[in-house]
């Protein structure tokens, strides 16, 4: 739900695009991780099993990367907005 809040606020198109790409990347990585986990279940060939598990771990890490990028953008935006509101209150 927080993701939608970041997109709906009065942000530049570039920031909205970056946040949307992070959300889409996280969703895609999560789906792919889940699919590779399903593929690995019941697999008799150890090589295929390990390859699927490896891809599952990769996409889990990618999912976390996108979430972390989204959090970093949000922190930077909040820091910038707090700095701007502090400057405005000092100027008043």
C-alpha cells in the first residue's frame, strides 16, 4: 500500500517511473522465484534441481534488490521534502 502512496503523491515523472519500475521488477522477480521453486519440487535429476534452486535464489535476491531500491528512493524523497519544508518554515 505504501508503494501506491509514493506514486500518487506530487512527484516528477522520472521519480514516478523509477518507483513503478521497482514495483514491477519486484513483482516479476517474485513470480519467477516462485515458478523456479515449483519447478524444483519433485525433480529427480540433481543437476536440474540445483539449477532451479539456484534460479530461485537469484530471483529472490533480485526481488529484495528492487524493494531496497524502492525504499532508498522513498528515504531520499522524504529527506528532501523535510529539508524543503524546514527551509520554508525558516523563511517564513
